[in-house]
C-alpha cells in the first residue's frame, strides 16, 4: 500500500514538472541570511515566478472579453486581479516596526516603510479610467490578503512619479502610464496576511525554503515585513516576486550573550524536503568579515564572502548553523552609520491647532549628495509653504531645495504632495523646518481610538546619481529611505460626555418609571395598630 502511494506521488510530481516546463513558467526560491554588527540576524525570503513570453493587458481592451489565461505555477488569484484591472506594475508591502538604516544598512527589498504601502503603474486609456481601476485594485487586494487596503481611498492616494519610478519596463501602447500610490501607516502584518501569502506559492509551506516561514517565530522578530512585487520585462515576461524579511535577535533569545544562530533557533523548523517545482532553490549566508566562526553543514560553494547551499543536492533535513567562538561584544565604531546619510523627522509643537515639521538630514560622505524628498500628508495636516526654511550646520542657506512640486490638500478629498530635490553638502547636517496647521474635525470623523491620535505616513528620500558634467541628479541608483511615522494630536472632543449623559438619562428614566409603576400597581391601605 505504501509503495503504491509513493508511486502515485512520484507520477504526480513528474507530470507537474513536465507541465511546468512545457508551459514556459519558472519558479525560483532563495533565502539570504546576514549577521548584522549589532548581533541581530537579517533574513530575506524571495520567491520568484516568471511567466515567460507574455505581457500585461492593454487597458484599451477592457471593454472586450479577455483572452483565456492558463497558469500552472503562476498564482491564479493574483493573475486574475492583474488582468481584470490591466495593471502593468504592482508593489505591495506590509511591515511592522521601523527599519534601522544606521545599524542595518540598506535592506534587500527597499519597501520597508511602517504599515501598508501600495503603488502601481497602469496604462491610461480605454473605457475604464485609471482611478476607477485603482479603486477596484485596492479592494481586490484587500480581500486577497485580508488587509485594510480598502481604506486607501482618494484621501490617501497620490501620484509621486519622481520617487517611485518603474522597476521593470512599461509597454509601448501609444498611451501614457500613470502611477497611483497610497500608504496606511497604522496597518501591520500578522498571521492572517501570511496565510494567503503562502497560498500563492506552488509548494505552499509544505516543502522547500517556504517551510521555514513559521509565523510564531517570524512575528516575534524585532522587525518583519512581507511584499508582493509584479513587473514586466520585454525580453523575459511577467515576474511575480513574493518576499518576506525579518530581523531577529539571537542574543535576546539565548540564555547567555551568544549570537549563534541556526534554522532551528531562528525559525524553529528545518528544511525536510525540496520543492519539486522550483528550478533553483538556494540559501546564501553572508560570512562574517571578522572574528572566528564555524558554519555547518559544509557549504556547496563559497565565493566572495558568501556561502551557498543548494537545497536540491544537500542532505536533508537541512539545518544551517553559524557559531562564534566567544560571546558577543560590540565592536568599536558601533554607532557609526552604515548608510551615506541619516534622516530624523519629527513634528514639533504642543498645540492642537499648529505645529512645525522638522527634518534633519546628515550627509556622512565627503562628496555632495542629491536626494528626492517626498512628503505625502493627509488633509488633516496642511503645510505653510512660505515658512519653509533650510539651515546647513546652523547657517541659513538658499538654493538647497530645487525643483519643488507642491499639490495642496483638499479637505475631505485629496492629500498634500510635496516633493523636491535636496542638495546635501559634504559632511554636513541639513535642517528643514516648515509650519503646519492641524484641521478641526467633525465629531463623526474621529476614529474609535480618537485619544490616541492620528498616524502620519513616513517621508521618502531617494538618492540620485550626480552628472559630472552638469552637477545635476538624473537617475536613482540607491534604494529608497523611509523615515519613521509620526503621531499627531488633533483637537478631540470629550467623548466621555455622551456616556455621562446616557448614564444620567437612564438613571432619571428608571427613577421616574419606578415611581409611576409603584403608584399604579401598589394598593395603599390604612393599617391600625393597637
């Protein structure tokens, strides 16, 4: 009986592999693990599915019946959404926590802003407008990933084309492409988001690298986030990349001061079998540059300070472990930032009507840097652009901020978009300030936790490459940097007063009703006592 079951399983896997090869679909998975200098460990899961020889749907064909789509490995639920709303490029990220650029450097996947972030490129033209398709797209993704993406309405949607350039290619249909971007900083990633994420994988979490995605350990990390990225390349096809990143602290979880880690300690799981659909299944470990250590088992390849393990050929169960000879100690220069510049963003002022936005950017390089600075602020907070002031090392400077584009907010309708190019002098600290006002909301517009305040989305800075001839920035070459989110205190009514009124009214009605009921139902008689 067992032999027949194994035979049927082998035949089924062989048929699935032959179908995948014939359909022109390819699935690759990779896990990258890097030990950080503060003792933490960064893990990046990447699952890439390539649909070869196809292109996104032309928006001008939305009025006609779409051609039949047959997928074997490509996630059907996501593919139907992309075809239904003619999406050329899509990026969705759900993150919990704040990425520490100074200590951890640039992440493998740049979308690490706190909360939910969704942006997409779509062709303009046809019977259905971009805004109408954008509304359907976010509602469909909200149902697919069990997230509150339906709240990304027109009050949070902007079009910052300079900060979010296409990562892939845009088809030449003879119609322009538009970008729509929205953020929801109060949304976090949890198990109900990870479950539909795993269902999009061909082997789910039953085999391969995805079997390490243990929610009990991933959501216990210092930082974690998941992402869905869809892009198109003319010479390859449509690519879907599902990613999950986490930063764990083995020093905290260990009894002593050991920074040793393994699959068992990080994820409480091992890889018992490979995913038969995956063409490549690779684990890459960045080897430490200092200190004595040992890695087990023996890597398949060691090149340029990286140890690679081929899941298909290595012995199972696979439990990669990295051990140091001594206890963890902070090295000299631990507080020195890794990234070229650091950003600190705060909202000053104790008033519930006025405040001041303060942004400090420190350039750690000995050369001039240029960055695209983007603020997408909901209409709750409005800028006073004439109060913009920039100081470099305490001295007011003009000409630092150029190519300013400002779209003012419309109450109850549209957020504010403020972006421009900042020129950072070498080895300097730039301080940008601007006065803001806080709107007075109706009592019906406050959230259930009104006393907590309102979350404001992070600002985004993108480093640009300097042209040596004209000294101007043209092409983004480095990942985006997200600042921390802000919590703004709005003028909030005392919502306890309705409760007090209800209590007083109910008490009064009970007293009156009880007295009248007593008079109507009780019989009063004279009792004589001898």
